[in-house]
C-alpha cells in the first residue's frame, strides 16, 4: 500500500471520528436542554426571556444554578416545627383583611424561615435562596419572588393600583396565594419525607 493511500485512509478516519464526536455532542446538548426545560419548567422560559430568546445563554445560566445548588440536601422539619409554621401562615392570612401589607411581610419572613429550616440559604441571602429554590422547587419559586416584591414595595390600601412604587391590596392578595404553594410544598414535602423515612425504618 502506497504512502498516499495510507494518508488518505488516515484523513478519512479522522473525518469520520470528528463527525461522530460532533453528532454525539449535539445530541448531548439537546438532551441537556430538554432536561433543563423539564426540570425548570416556567423558570426555563423566564431564563430564555431574560436572555432575549438566547436559549444557549439561558441553559448555561440554569446549568450553573444546578452545579451550585443541585447537591443541596433538604432537611426534614420536626412535626412540632411544621405545625408552628402552619399556624403562623394561617394567622398571617387571617391578618390580611385588616392589615394586608403587614400580613404579606410576615408571610415573606415566614417563608424565608421555613426555607432556612429546610436547609436553604438563610438570613439576608435572598438571591442565593431564590436560586437554590429555583433548582429544587422551580414550579413555585416565582410566587416567592412576587411575595418578596410586594412585601418590599409599599402598602397599597385599595384594590386598585396605588401610587408609583407601591403594591395594591389585590396584588398583595395574589402574591400571598401564589407563595402559599411553595410554603405548602416545603412544609408538606418535609412531612412526606419524614413519614417515608419512618415507614422504611419500620420495615428494616
């Protein structure tokens, strides 16, 4: 076999290997994108919108969130703590009729406490906490953002929009309802996990 033929064969092999590697990388990226979309749901769409439709940039951002917070292990709540949190949330909802802004402020504070008790970043680390919650509770984290916003922006007293920079009573009500889904998932999820652990321990 001549040297020229050998060179052509080597070139052909290199080209084929390169094509296979490219195809595998492309399929892997597509699977990664679909996986992120399934995991983040509405958060995926928000990320794409933040990046003006650039899905690669959005997926890179979300992949970084998973890398930073994906390993977080949620702690289970003690039953007494779960009941105490639920009682405080119920009280905040009842208080809403007379003092809506105070009620949403208490609910926002309480949600941060529950998240901290479950092992999420606590204290003043709001942005970090939201990132971690987006990784593990993506369907409901927007409700927490909304609640945080209205708790920090004025105290509208009517059911119409208030002055610039304030939140209307209706918006605060909607935010409280949205955030309740995350609250119930954090408290209820902890109870489900504890029940499962007890059942497993009883069988072993």
